[in-house]
C-alpha cells in the first residue's frame, strides 16, 4: 500500500468536510439572535479555521511543537496555603450552605445553596481552575474531614487497595448521575433536596477515601477531582515545588495546555469519562433546541416543562454519550488502520487527552450566558442569605433585569465569545493530538496521516458546536 495516497487523502478530507458543511448552513438561519453577518459565515469561518489549522499542523515538524510546549518563563516565588487549613474553611462554608438548604428559604432564588453549587462552583470555578491551575487540590472540602477521621482512627494506611479493574468506572457512574441531575431531573434547584444530595456525596467520598486512601479515590473514583485536575493542565501557570520549602512554589508562565502532554494514557473507563464530560454539556445545548423538542413531539413555543421530556432526555443524554464514544473509538481505530504502528500502543487512551480542551470550550460556551445572569443573583442572595429582605449593598430592585444582558450589542459580543471559545478549543485539541501522536510510534509520512480521522471528527464537532450556538432554542 502506497503511503502517498494517505497524504493526499488527509489533505483533501478537510476540504470535503468543508463542502459538506454548506448543507448545514440552511439550518442555522432561524436563530432568535440576528447577527450583523449571516450565521452561516460564522459556522463556515469557525470550521475553516479548524480545518486549515489541521492542514498546517499536519505538515509542521512535531519536534518544534514539542520544544515550544517545554518553554517556560519564571514569574517568581509563590507561597501556598496549608492544604488542611484551606480545606477546613471551604468545608465550614459548605456546612453553612447545607444548613441553609435544609432550613432556609424554599425558593432557589432566595437560598444560597443552589446558586453556589450550580453557578459559583460548577459554572464559575471550572474556569478559574483552568486559568490558575489546580486550586481544587487545596480547596477540596473533603480533605479536612478526611484528615480528622484518619487522626481519630489512628490509622494512616488505607484499609483496602483500590482494585485496578475498577478503573474510572465509579467516576463515570457518578458523573452520569450528576449530569442527569443537572440536565434532566425535575427539580435540581430544590434547596433541601440538593442539600441531601451534597450530604450523600460527602459521605460516599469520605468512605471511599478512608477505605482506599485519599490519593487513589480522588484520582480514580471522584468525578469532580478528576475533571478539575485534567482542566488544571490547561493553565498557563505552573507552580513547581521548591526543595526544602514545602510552602513555597516557583511560578512559571507556560504555553496553555502544554502540561497535557505529561498525562499518561487513560484506560478505557478514563476515556469514556472524558467523553462524558464533553457529551453532557453538548446535550444540554442540544436539548434546548427547537429541533430536539420537535423530535420529542413538543411545540417549543409552548414548552410544558422538564416533566414532558424526562424519559426522552434521559435516553438522549445516554445516547449522545454512546454516539460520541462510538465516533471517537471508530476514528482511532481507523487511524490505527492507516498507521499500523499505533496498534502497539494505547492510542485511544492517549489521544483522548486532546479532547480535554474541547470539553472546557463547550463548558465555557454553555455557561457564559448563564453565569452572567446567575452571578448577579449571587450578589443579591449572599447579601441576604436568610431571605430576610436585607440589602446591604443598596442594590436597586431591578438590579438583575436592568443588566447589560438586555443590550443587543452585548448579546452579539457574548455570542461571538462563545463561538470563539468553541473554535479555540478545537484548535488547541488539534495541536495536542498532533504532539500526542508522536508517542504512538510510526515514522515518515504515514505517522501523521493516522491523525486524519480524529481531525475529521473534530472538524465535524466544531460545526455541531457552532450550530448549537446558532440554532433557535427555548433559552
């Protein structure tokens, strides 16, 4: 089999995908937001950027990219807080939130627990983690009670060894339940119910840490610690330990995402976990579109509520995860066929690392508008945590409704930021896949050609993500 047909095919495939993308433009003109340019131009431009980047990176010497990823600029010395003390403060705050959920206002807009869990933590902190590094290592609220339990028990070593066969499956199951609660459940904002869910999560996590050890459980079974640790590798800041000074770190500026290449190949369960983090946020956008509701037989202009699509969305949440998993493993398998040298290495578990930037990009695109609105409620709720009518900041009654989100120009900027994030995430992913493929073996032209199927999948997913942003939806 000649190696050059693969090269020609790899260069022509993106062009074929671009031509196919034009057929999707006809489905994007019904958006409720009328942009200055036709929506199709945005889809075409974003898809073209990812496609051209693949063509350029395909021919770029991998060694130069690897040298760039190792570059760093020293910024100075950083003093880190004691891990136990920082965790204790967050744990105490969490206990106050749980108390508020159980005994405070029944109105989610008047209770600090729902808005803290969904907006401050899951919506906002994810971005903070990706920008500034692994802050969750210090702020994780389970560390302080775990150390207390371990001290009271008088035992340092775990009781059991974490089974290798268990892999990331507990995290896959837990993240699936969390996604279902957020996206499908009828009352994810109910304060008392959410408080009991948080209590249950704390109990299970502490039990797992005591039985199997904190490091083993948090790195393999706890979905939030795993996801946030992955995102920390995207940070442009790296804190390196100082010999003989545990409280000090040398802070460096590094290329964003450069530390991804230090991650080891993931087992199949870890690969499915990463795909779930992407598919869940993608489904959230899809489930709001008119086309999805039409498939469910529901008039989107008269949306009756989540109860009408409970079963349909439950199946859809699982279906998009399985569909994305099938597409990803199929692309990797095709890449192995093109480059047989990959067959001797865990290609799927290694290349999945390149999907992490895409997961962050979709998270940003999805939560940006939610956060801009919800974080305004945070100011109000934290100013009146007991729902007593307090207003220490003297906010006007229409503080939220008078926000800049109601300005048309701001909406255009927000949409452009969302679309830019989706494109940027895929661009970083293409570069990451190119560098990571160097660890899979193979030489000459046939080596990079194995990336073509995965790059094609990324281009199509870019088009899908941009369509989600532009498609008419119920908001």
